[in-house]
C-alpha cells in the first residue's frame, strides 16, 4: 500500500513538472465556396477557416487522402473574430484553394483540409464529399484583363505625321481546363473593341522594339499564375499582351475621305479565348476611354502595390513595394498610412518580375518603375490600417495610385 502511494505521488510530480500541451488546430470546412450541393466542374474554389492558440503555419488540401495543394491562408471570415478574439489569426482565419477537379475522375471524392500550427501540431478538419461533374461542354476557357483597370483613360498621339508614337498595353492571362489532350489548353486569344476584332494572337503575334517586345501574343511567362493554378496545362505561360496605338485608332488618315476606325470617348475592351476543342468564351470585358494627347495637358500617374497584401497581418519593419509610371515622369513616390505622410519611397528599382506584361513603351521610367519603402509598423497601433501611395510627377501633379487595407499585429 505504501509503495502504491509513493508511486502515485511521483506520478503527480512528473505531471506537474511537464509542460501543458497546447490544443490542436481546429476550424470549419465547407467544401465548395458558395455552393449548396457541393458539386462542381473545372477549377472550383474550396474554402473554410482554421485557428490555433499558437497560430496557423499552413493548410494543405487532400483529395481522397492525397495532398493536392497548399491553400492560401489569411482571408477574412465573418463571425470568427468575435467568437475567438484571443487567437493569433482570428482577424483573418480563412483559407482557400482553387482546386482543379479535371485531374480526377467524375464522381464523389473526399476533400479534407490538413492544418498545421506554428508549434507543429497537425489536425484534420471534417471532410466534405464533393461531386466532380466535368464534361467538355462546361470546361470553357477563363482568365482576366489585369491591365488596364476598368474605366482607365487610354491616350495616344493623334498627330499621324509624328514619329513619336504612344502605345497602350492590354495584358492579363487566359487558361483552359479541358479533359483530353485535344481539348486542354488555350489555342488563341483575341482582342475586341466595341465587339470589333482588332488583334488575334494566332495571326498577329510578333516581337517589336517600338512596342516593348512581344506584341499581340499569348504564352508569356507567368510564374504567379502557375502558383495559383499549378495543374493547368498553360499556367506557366498563360499571359497575353496586346498593344494599341490609340492615336492611330481615333484619327482619320485622310480626313473627309476615310473615317477613323474609332472615335475619342467611351469604348468596351473584350478579350476572347478559344481552346483546342474550338470552344470559345469572352473571358473579360472592361469599359475604357480613348483620348488624344493633344487634348490634354497632364494625365494621372498609375501603378500598383505589391506589399502589403490586402488584409494580411504584419509586424515589425516591413518592406512595402510596388511600381509607378507617369507620362511626364515620376518625381517622388510618397507613402501615407491612415491619411498621414510617413515618408518618401525609394524609386527607380528595376522590376524584371513585371516584365513585358507591364512594360509601357514611351514612359520615362518604364525600365525601372519599382518603389520600396521600409515601414515600421511599431509606430502604429495593432489592428486595421490603410496604406496609400501618392505619386508626384515632374509637372508637380499628385495622384493617388492605390490604397491597401492591412492589419498590424505586434502584440502591443
């Protein structure tokens, strides 16, 4: 009896000295985002949320027990922060993956997230059974126009006697899922203005110094698209790039005899993609406005913000980055947080990753349009903030080229 008591006391001492085990990751998985019956075809978005008291390291998606891809983690998810306010990632606990269902046979498949915490703990969330219903008639091409943005002003030199032409770039990506070798992949991409065909990558593709390289072409290198759609045939080379001389499009070569193809003012740009099975789809459409340089004294700067990413959580000193261009030339790039100036960015950084897709012939800084600014997030309170990028051009005109919502989490 005495021996049993001693062993019991020793066991309690060992338990008291041992570190407490953290709870395993937990969360919720709903299958296809926004779907009622969890059935889909082609590239389907699967999503859910996950938390852990040590924070989430990554979320992998399994189909029938095999990992098919790593989900993007850090999306907003309504109601989670209010329910679990003290967890590290509760402000942005959502995860999602674009799942290529064409890699599997039609029928019911078990899809399940595997969550790993920053402490190394692993948990499987409740699986969902998803019905893959692929056939050639529903697997049409898809993609987007990334530049210019909707309602952009596209300008040109309307003096046709001038050798100094000005060009506008239309760029983005196109993909096609397909089921068979004869069906999979993009065969061509076309550009329309007001439903009129103006360029076809199958007929017009070429490389020209004056237009900045590959022009009216499909198949440009896109590492970012490859990461997003790793299973699709054309994803490594899914970019398209068209180049327009707006001045030539809106100016008559023989006034009173030959009309200009288009007029100044509002127009619709449409990008159409066709696959190898002769299936065609308009993958993107945006409104734009055509102007002559001669009718405008100054124009706005434009560009993009790479970091901070929208909605992500940051701490310490971060390198905010992006790019900017202006027809008059960029003088200074200013960084504002919540409307207050925090400093001027370092401008003039080469951007090989932007490459031909965002190269704009004729712009003074097109060879090195990048900017960078070291932002000390410890100067601000934890929580949501807004970063604005303001460009001052060589004519001393200011333009806000972008705003990005981000979250600071320094534990202050």
